[in-house]
């Protein structure tokens, strides 16, 4: 159990404030976040089942970078910058697709093998001899963990994914997530808020009773959050004994078959495993999903995720998965509204900062992780935009 190896207690005396409001509308801070929070930390790109065959690929554009995740002829999953070494064109324009045995740049026709090495340039006599490794695609760090494909754009403070996720390894392994297949395409949605407002709402369950009637009906009396410890957090709940006041919850609890492959304590559990800075892997007895957010601008955020199911799925499991999706869909819409309301306040002179409940300690610990990466956010008053990077560098050295 995670509780045995992670200190999840809430201190008796702790600073209940959150990040200052200026952190949610500073373009200069956002540029630092793109590099130090997003590019230098592991990001979930997809699941291995999204690219099951050699030549299958998935493209992902986030924080000014273009990633290409590709299944090689040898079956290995690799990640590269989606950038031709000739003139920087995209090698693939579609978000998902397949190629036979090579990637061909649509600009000038340079050809790359599925391991990223250069096969050859168009009109090769117009160039000096080209080394196939020197002109190979630029690789990204890539690691597969329990079926999920993680990438990293730049070296950063986190260890390997396997080491980082070790506290959750045993519990998540019961779900055999590496064997699952897509229940649909990877989805995206834009929302008009700062990315931190999305994470602030998702990092606490204090609002569930008031804002999420379906979740409260399903598991409100058993739900609890664990704070961020070493980059990880966890939320856990099991069905309420008398769940079923709402149609979707009533039928989900009634129809959902018991998954005997799981330990008894997990057969009625919904669990959310959080990974700093911006990702969640969530499991129910029928499914696993990931979701995350990426900044598109100071006040624009991309929500992204994917849902996966067991390959052998009975009718009752399929119906339960559909009902769980309805509950999640309503919950997401409710959360999006909460983030909009919260984010609006950050530009108001009347906003005096957060004052957090013990039930919101997860928000504080996520902010503490941000403070460690970007100490400039500890400043109550915003430095000048042009001095943001210098101020942050000075605090890191101090």
C-alpha cells in the first residue's frame, strides 16, 4: 500500500496560501514554465496500443515542440522531434497514421528509416556525402512504463519514469494496463484559463460534495486525497454503500461486474495517480485513462487524454464503461466551469490569495513543487516582465 511508504499526513501548522495571483497572467513566467516545468519533466504521449504495428506513429505538438512517437520495424517504440534535418519541415502532418517502412519528408523528400536514421536525401548528388547517423532525426528521451509512453524534451530533475513511479507500481500493476487497447482516439479540448487553474481544481476533492453531484453520489463518503510527495499524488475512493440517486450512478453500480482479476479492495475503487507537473493516470475496474493539460498561452490551455479498455470485454463491462464515461464527461464539464470562475479572479484587485483547507493540502504541495522548480513564484509581487528570468535565476542560485 502506498500509505506504508509515503508520508501523506497534513502538518498541524502549514502555510495555507497558494501562489500569488500574478503567477496566473504573466507571459514571462509562462515562458519559464514551458522550459522548466513542461519540457524538463516527463510527459505522457500515448499508450503503446495507440501505435501497435511497425510504422504506426503519433504526433504531439505542445509547448512549442513537435514530438513524433514511432513504432520501429523491430517493434521498439521511439520518440523524435517531428523535424526534418534538412529544412525543419514536419515529417508527418497528421496527428496519427502509418507508413510502410520509412518516413518521407513532404517538403523535399528526404527519407528516414523507422529507427530515425537517414536513409537518403532526394537528389543526393547535390549534397556532400551525408552521414546517416549524423543526420538522423533528433531523438527525445522515451520510456514505456506499464503500457504508457513517456517522453521528455530536455534533461530535467526527475529520475527515470520507472524510478519515479515506483510507489504506484504494485497497485497499478493489478490492472494490467500494458495489455489494454484504445477505447477511442486521444481527445483534446481547449479551455480559456491558465493551466495552473486546471491543476488547482484537479488537485483537491474538497469541492466534490458541492460541485460534482454524480461523483458525490458514487463515492463521496469514501473519497480522500493524498498530497504531492516527490512528484506524485494519489486520490482514492470506493463506491458509497447506498450510491444510486442519479441515473448514471445507479446503473453503473448495478451493471458494473466485479473484476475478479483485481484484489478485493480494488474491485469497487476509482483511483487517480497524479504525476507532477500536469498528468493523471486514473483507473476504474473497467478502464484506465490518462489526462493532462498544456499551456497554449497565459489564458489558454489544451486539455488532452486517452481512455483504454480490456481487450476481452463483456457486454456488462462495455455498458459500465459507457456509464463511467458519462459520469466523467459531466465531471469534466463541471471542472471546466470551476477553473473559469477561479481563473477570472486572478486579475481582480479584490483577489487576496488562496486560504486553503486541510482538504486542499494537495494544492499547496503542488504549488510547493512549482516553487522548487521556479522560485520566482515565491515573490508576492511580480517582478518586471523583462526581469522575470533574471529574478528566477538569482533565486535559484541563492
